[in-house]
C-alpha cells in the first residue's frame, strides 16, 4: 500500500525545485548522467500521481493506480492499457476498479485477462479520509481494504478477502499458484500467502513491524519485501500506538528476502532511512529498490540495485526528486518505473518505460578507454 499524495507531501514539499524538461511530454523523457542501464526512456503518463505500474505476463500491458484529475479522479483508481497501441496522452485508459473509494496495488493474474487490486469501495463511495499529518508522516491502513479480482472491462468477478481489517498489497507468483499480501489479521502487519483463488491463507512472517510491498522472485521460489523493525522501547511503543489507530510510519524500512514459505528470512539492506519498493532483477540474484538513504534530509529518492547478500550497492537513477516502483518485464528486456522527471515543474509523478541495458557499465568503461 502506498499513498502517493501523502508520499509527495512529505518527501517533496520542502523541495524548492523540480526538473523542468526542455522537451514536450510527448518527446523522449530525459535521462541523467549515470543512468547507463536506461535506454530509450519514454514517458507514458502526463498528470497527477501515477504509480505502481506492473507488467502483464505477455509483456504487452501495464496496470497502475492513478489519481489524475484530468480523468475525473479524486483518489487512486486502477487502470490498464496496451503499451503497443494506447496513448495515455490522448485518452483515459480502461479503468478496472469501481471508481468508488480508494484503491491500491494492482497486478495481473496469469493469462492476463484478470487483474487483482485492493479497494475500500465496500466501505463507502467517497475517498477515505487522510490521516492527521500533525502526528508526523504516516500511511493509513484503512480497515475497509479488501482484495478483489476484476476482468479487463472492470467487472468484479471475485472477492479474495472478506473481513474488517487491512488486506492489501497483493502480488502474484510467476508460477501462477500463489498470491502474497499484507494483512493485520494476526494483530500485526505481516506477510501472508494464499492460493491463487484466495483459499488457504498462511502467515509467513512473524516479527514485530510492518512487512509489505512484497514480490516473488522470477522463479517464484523467494519473496522480497520492505519491513520496519522497531527495536527500542520507544520505537516499539510508537509502532503499536500508531497501529492501533490504523497507521504506520514508513520512514525507517529495510529490504528483506525469504523463501516463498517464509523460511530463511534475511535482511538485505542496512542503510537507514526508507528503503522500499523492491523488485528482483531477472537473474534472481540482485534487487532493485527505492531509497533515500543518500539524501541528507531524506526527501530525495532514487532507484538502487544490490546483491541479495547486501553487497554491490549501485545507484541506477539520478532524478533529483523521486524515482520508485521499478519492475522488469517478464522477459527481462524492459523496465517500468515512476518518476518526477519531466513534469514541467509540478509535483506530478508519471510512469516511464525503457529498455534495460545490462552492459551499460562496461560500455561506458570501454568508451572512456577509447578516448
């Protein structure tokens, strides 16, 4: 679960600048020096907050959440489109959520004819209230979130969870058999795995703290996720007090991995601040994630890559405000992510797509040697 408007308020509000691109939104989006792995970068959306764009299994479609006001939205709803033919600059894509309540965290099911997402629409038609920011930066854990499956025309065909409480952040194994999601049904925010039809939910994490934003590895054998781990009495007390109010503070998170059944849990990063939105590299040995650990005041997020064992940390993107939500296409050839680049001086977050150049570093080194 990610509340983009609140993310922007905290992470971007004190910035006095934003990248002003010199080209129109329809032109190729800018890249920065050092972004050697990103080739043929282009912008797919224009306006509002567009995030968590994830690939279909045939690598032809994307599904995302958006609150673009030009599409008549007040809070996040779920949309999909075919990247080969649909132009989001000209028309609104197909909405698959109901248009009521707030949604988050969508993902294609195998076969690419169904999409799962979390929604609060059964708890009310209006956007649920945002939390009081005077208590600090927090994410709301709406207890009306449940996980649904809809077809590509927006018809809900199944409800996978049905309880008062937080059930959200669901993604699908490439094996097509399991769904991982975050739930508070045990009294804490833990990872759960259920069968693809919503049956047989099993809790796979059990340490105090928020576990969420989970994704399977390319072969489905492992899971990568973000987690907070309050340690001091003060941290534990604050975490429990916020959780009792349906809130969580995401300002201190690290990246963890475990086997798909929850065994062999280990911590990957130990960077401090907020490390989140992880996704496996196609080789199943490296992980991309978004982090502000390098930012003196914590308001600047970029995408980094790291080995599973915590070595080899490398910066991938260099926008001076916000890059996050990376996902490789299933064939490993393309990368999609969200960024504040090329937004004309606004706070808009847009979706970008590029070819992934695995040899970017070596080619850059070769060019330097030739000179």
